[in-house]
C-alpha cells in the first residue's frame, strides 16, 4: 500500500459526522464504514476520511459480550450513564465520549494489501499529524491498557489511541480512537470496573485484559497543552488538504444508502444476538 500522502494525493472524500450521540447512531457508525468500504473498494468513491464522536458509549468487542456476567456489567455502565454497542471490527472494550475523536480511513485494494500495511498507514498519519509538537508517538502494545494491541499509540509508554481494522470485499476501514480531552485514567477505571463486575472471579476461556488505569492518558494530558477535538479535526483536514489535489465533502449516494441500510440491520441483529437488545 502507498503511504498516506500518496494514497490521498488526488481526490479525498471527507465526511464529518461528529455530534451524533444516540445509541442507534453509534451502531450506524460501523454500518457507514461498511457501506463506504464497499463503495471505495469498487472504485465508486475516492479514498475517504470519516470523523465521528459519540457521547458516553462503551464499544464492546465480541469477546466482551461473552463475559460470564456481562448483563450485570452493562447494567452498571448504564447506571454510570453509558450506552453499550457491540462492534463488528476486532478488539475489546473502549470508551467513547465527547473528548474522544474517532477517525476512519476507508481505503481501496484490500485484497492486494496486508492488514499490517493498513495499520502502519494510520500510525504514520498520526505521527505526522502531531510532528510539530512531539516526536515521541510510538506504536506497540501497552500492557495494562484497555483493548491492548500491537498498534496501540502512546507517548512515554502511556496509551492515548488504539486502532482496529475492518475489511469488506475489496475495501477496508482502518479505525482509530484518539483520546484527546479529559482523563485517560478515569476512562480506564470505568473499563476495569466493567471487567471486574463482568467476570466476578468466574472461570472463562478468554483472557481479558487486566486494566491498569495509570497506563492510559489523553493527548492534552500527555502534551501538556489545551488540545481539543476541534483542534485535532482541523489538523486532520489541513493535513489532507496539504497533500490532496481536491477534497470533496458529500454524504452517501443512493447506492451507498442501500448498502448502509443493509449493514445497519446486520449491526442491529448482531447487537440483539450478543446483548439481547
């Protein structure tokens, strides 16, 4: 796969869907990426960047839905004001709120590129995005973080972002959450308690993470600067504008809407089967 500058050097599609907070909108985010991945993979759309933010939502991985006492864990999250959604991409529980920005890169030629290349493209983009304020962004698994993985992004060993990837036919959606504002530690404490309630010491086949809140932080904590989600969105747009011949901003066309509706129903069915709601 080309690096991000080459990939976005011609036309890039930019979709800003921040500001939606209902549970159905959180479910819809994954259906949007699927519909766009099909369109980009078919070369009906240029490579796409989509931004999204959801209020107080816990995105669960499929293994999380199989916790021995998952219903008790979800009930506790709801008491804290959080809704829950099971995603269709890899990974485990992550926290979304108004201080967490999600960015999806929808890329073509998934069948000709490796999953590693998709991850590395996002890593290099984020490193370049903040190169004026830090050169210390590293990619490696941060033990003790929630949703740990090889492509955790951290500064000084404290994680602020995680990446997942979803492939649909010949398109792929590389998705990253960026903890920009607020307390990374408080988000991690929330997930740690969810796992404590969800497991309650019972045996299980899956090895869930032992969350250590001190391993998590937000960018404004790590960089000691008043960075906001809006600031990061502006950086993303400017970065794309700096390498692209043109940026087009339009929502789903008729064909994409049809694909979105189909994928949305699949997401709703997935959540009903996984969580009973």
